C-alpha cells in the first residue's frame, strides 16, 4: 500500500479521519499497484468496519463487478480494469454475523457532499442540519437520502451516529472544510431516523454525543437524539390570515404553558387536543393572541422551556413538528395570533447540547465572566461571533418562516444588556469604553429586530426588560433597540404592591397606582401579569389579594378592570381568569374544578370575557395607547377614599371614563367631571352580580349636570360600588 495513504488509513482506523473523500470512493490506481495486476485503471476503496466481506454491483442493473479485498480492518479495495470508468454502484455487505444486505456507498458522492450551496443571510437553517434530498446522478436514477452539515471548526473529527448505522461512530466519518462545516450525504436515511454527532476535540478527546444544533425534531430524554424531519410536507391553510398587533390595534395576550393548561387523566394534551380545546377557549374568552412559554425542546421539564437545548425543534412532548404547525394553523383560522417565548440570553449545560460543542467554547464566551450565568447556571451566547449571531437570528426567522409564528417575546433581555447583571465586583469586566453595557449583545438585539421587521413588518417583537434602559421599544434609527413592545415590569410591581395591601392602608400608597403614567410614553408598554408572579412561593394572583373570599375576588375583579382601562396592551397568565387558588404548578393543571363549584370563579371568568369584548369594542381603549392626547387623569388626588378616575380618548369614537374604588365602602353621590355633556351609560361594572359582585350599580342613564369640576364644565354624579372598576361612555356611543 502506498505510503501517501497510510496516514489517512491510520486516521480512519482511529476514528480521527477529517478527509474521508481523500481515501474512499474512486481514485486513480496508485503507482506500483499495476505491477501486481499487469494493467492500470481505477481503485475503489470502501469503509465498512462492520463487514467481513464486501462485493460491488452496478446500481441500475445489479451486475456483479467484483469482490473486494480487505486491506485493513474495515477497509476494502477493488482494483478495476484499465478500461473501466467511474460508475454508480451499490455494495453487498456480509457482516460478521453472516447477514447480508445491500446499500449505496455514501463516499461515491464527493461532489455533492462537499458542494457549497447558496446560503441566505439569517436563514442558515435552510443549509445547516439534516435535509432530505433526492439526487439524480444519472438519467432516470433517483437516490434519496439526507445531507448532514454541522459547524464544528475546532473538531479533530466528526462522525454521524444514528439509528441507520447502529450508533457506531466508526461508520460515517464526515468531511471537513475551510469554513468549519462538516458535511456528508448518506443515501437511504429517511424522515424519522435518529442521529447525533460524534465529535473528537483537537486534542483527540471523544466528547459526549451531540444533538444537532439545527435539528428540527428531537427525541425525549434520556435519548435526546435529533430526528430527521421533512419540513416541506405540511400544507398550510392560513392564507387568509393577516396578523394585527400594531400600536393602534387591540392586543390582549393569553400566556400559556402547554403542559399544565389542562391534563387528561393526568397526561399532557397533544398539539391536536390543544387545538381542539385551547383555541376555542381563547376565542370564547376574547383574547387576540396566545403567547406560548418556550415550546422548543428542553430536557428538564422544570425549566418550563426556558433552558432549551433544541432551539429549532418544537418539543415532542405533545407531538411532532407538523402537529405543532397544525396547532398554529388552527389558531390563525380562528383569528388568533401566536407569539413565541424565545430564549437567546443563555443555554443549558446538558452534555448533548451546545456547551463546548466541538471541544472548545464555540457558542459561548470562553471567559466565565461573560460566558457563564450565575443565576441559572447556564452558558451565555458569544454575541460577538458572526456565526453565533447568524445561528440565533436564523432561529428567530425559522419560527416565522416555517411555523408562521406572529412574533417573539425575547426572554431575559436585561441579563443580556449589562455585563454586571447579577454579578458582584470582581465577577465582571467593563467594556472597551469602561462601562457595564454589553455592547455586543446590544448590537445583536438591534440586528435581530431589524431583520425580523425587514422580512415580517407585521410581526411583533417584545422585550422582557426590567430596567430603565432607554428606548427599548423604539426604532434602531432613533437610537433604540428596535423592539415593538416592552413588558411594563414597573407597572406590574407597583400595582401588585398596591393591590396586596389591605384597603385601609391603600390611601398611604396612592402614588403606586399613579406611578406608571409618569413614564408610560417613554416606551410601547405591555401590561403583563405573567407566570413570574405566580411561582416560587408568590402564590396565585387571587391569593395575593387581601380580605375574605368575597373581597379577594372583588379586589381581583377591580384590578383586572383597572388593567384593561389603563393605556398599554394586555397580557394575562393562564389561570388568573378563573381565580386559581393554588400557585401555578408546571406538573399539574389549572383549577378548572372551580368553574363548576365556585360562583366567584364563574363570575371572574365572565368578567374577563366581557373586559376583552369591551376593550376591542371601544377604540379609545387601544387606539391611542401611546399618544399623550389619549389619556387624562380626572380624579388623581382622592387618596383618602382610594378613588381614581381617568378618561381614555381616541381621534375617532367615544371617550371612555374609567373609575375605580379600591375600598370596600360604597361611595354614594360621587361627582366626576366629564368632557361630553348629555347622557352617559355604565357599560361595565366589575361589581355586577353576573361577575360575583354585590350588584351595586348606576341607573341605566346618567345625565350630566352643568357643574364645573376636575377641569370640565359638566360632570356626573355616580355611585361607586365597593372594590370595583366602572366603565362609562356617552349614551350615543354605548354598544
């Protein structure tokens, strides 16, 4: 055997081969080999470490070409005659258990395996990972299989292991390239086959088997393998759907954890049953959107999806990717938008995941001061690497492209923006300007939002950002981060702090209910009562309310009324609408039994339904959310009685007067100034008996009096029910 190939053979036998095509497949016969046969021509080499015998036949006719000679363990050769040219062939393999089978040798497809396909910026998922393809190497010949590509620039070698090769890392060494991408086309691999990558570091260390970073579908633990999947098989039926989530549209979001919304006999609902049960429920309740807590594949259920390993794979807990597509399709056909919780801030250290993927810090920062999150014990993406930015932005685009998602809510943005986030002195290093801003993460977020809005102007990107970073939801050309919306964490904390107080003490904290309007117009805020407020010992939303059972429900009804009257889009975590008594448990389900045995829960559910209907019916409640002319305090200084009132206005439609009485006392003959004289009607009263309230209400028609107060020439005299929020409109505009 020539000395020139001996090193390659050694690498192949040691599972360290990075250039299999330099050795395998057809090659010119080496010098000196014709001396043994008396002629020159081609040499065919085949690598089958599971074989005792290998023979070669033609692909089309099955004509026998010859039996190969084993020249090294697993390496077979066949010298072909001088007149023979390259041809398409199959192998008849007899393994060491004397079983025979026929296969198409992947190493005869060098030109396809190593070809560089067109790569569209920020759509790397169309190129990387596992893709079903059909080759036509000869007329009327089709060879189906999968082309695998994985980025591992620091690897010494990469092999494919899977259900198609007995998970044997010797069988399919991949070919390296200058761009750090390893490639191999394997005929016969099909949708549903499982696979991982067997990687050796530059030092030759064998790493734990890695799942495909671009894997479309994933196996549940403990296997955690990637699964070959055909993304082009599903036929969408949502062509008439057009997403509406712009600033002047109603947006009322129902936040859902798919695993614990409802169970059947203690088991998770499937995507199919969720479509049958969750979507009609959301429609009936009047929400405009569903926000899904991360449905990407995550091995640890207790992370709720916020520690995803398969960023491109919808979790197989509830079905396959087509089932998830059908769920979204059904949402759109029912008029419901779908927003995805998305986690680019960090990733877990599961051995099959991205951590030290090729033996080095590839996706994460190598320096733990930047690359390790102390709170969550997770890796932090290296936003300074173009390949990592490409990976993440391609992932966001993937969910919009392939799953027709209507937007993303980006988790933990604050942790991305600051180098010293949750770190003490000495645990972080300043940026090149001496500050604590994470400049690379900031640039990444800007590029993300610019890309999403460029390709999907009607999508919505939302930031969960809890600090005072300026212009989070403003365009990048104006110095902003480019998000469409930002969660209003300040509103949430202030108002919850106010509502959890006994009403007798609320007079001393009246400012908490007013505070949000001092900064509301600095961002495009979403008022969020999210899952974060009902876990880790915080209790349920109902459980936070003071008083006996009646007062708890009354307080919650008044609070939700205030929320729907306040400027800003809305988000409510599942269970709040029925008054769940227990703290949210991701292993359980919502307290659905309350709707059968508790009139207060039934009433609260009805109230949320009516609030959503009211919200969508009056443009003043949503059209001017971010216009300072769309809001005015009417009563802002009655802290002694814990009463406040404000007007919502729009350029078209009726003004809406919102009044809240946050004490259990009925306020008779309460005078409120209004901008329109004539008859006003009470269109919603959270104390209504149909909602479980006491039924204190105003007459069907309220007439203004020519009495100047609160800056208006006319006013109304109303009765304020206990612990209640009222909505009133001019009679001519009542719906």
